[in-house]
C-alpha cells in the first residue's frame, strides 16, 4: 500500500499547490480528485487532521480549509476551463483504511477487517487497532460467548497490511 495512489496530472499539480495551504490551516491534504470536463468539472479536496490527532474534522475545519483552498485557486488559476465546482470534505467517521496513514490515525479505534486470504486467516472480524509500525498493524480481537457475558480480549496479532483486503473504522456506540 503506498501513501499516495497514482493521480492524473492536474490532480497531482493541485495536490502539490494546495498541500501547504491546507497544512497552514492545521490540516492534512489527504487527496485531490478532478472529475468531469468543461463547465461540469468538479475539484474534490479531501482533508484530514494530522496523524497525532485522534478526534475528527469538524465543520469549522472544513469551512476554514474551503476558504483557504478557494482563495489559492482563485489567485493561481491552475484549473483550465471557465468554471468548476470546488468540494472540500473529510473522510468521515467510518472511513476505509487504505493507506498506512489511515491506520495510524485509527489507533485505539474499532475496525472491521476483511483478510485477503480467508482460507489462511479466516473470515472478516472486528478488532481494535493497537499499534502501527511501517506496513504492519497490531490488532486485538475480542469475543463474547453469549450476549450478556463478559467480553474476552484475545492476544494481540500483528498483520502485514498486504494481508488485509479491506478495512473500515467502525462507529462505536
């Protein structure tokens, strides 16, 4: 899993241009995507908090980032064409964990994990993210034999991220 997937040239240019602008707002520029063409073009900017924060992006963060990004795009005019729609958002509470950075931001959270190889690693499971080191994550599953019985924590397991097909943060009650 790489930190940044391949992007089209305009999205890569915008990522480079907007990253310091978003960072100046105390946020991290997660991704930039450009969809459509001409007057139907949409520039999507995804922002998140720095890795050392475990809380979520709030509406004030989004508004502040949106204003700063809009001003920078107006000032530099990097998007070809007469008009485009700018959308600034955050990954949301139940984000998919696709990059090592996502896992690091999710330490302490409950996640749903689907292994790549179900024959070796079993079915999908729920676990808490304990630690992330490079391309490895330490997870702790819990079991409850019967409803109402105490929950038993299993021994922590270390997984290579390449062994995980899909994972998503689970919103806890």
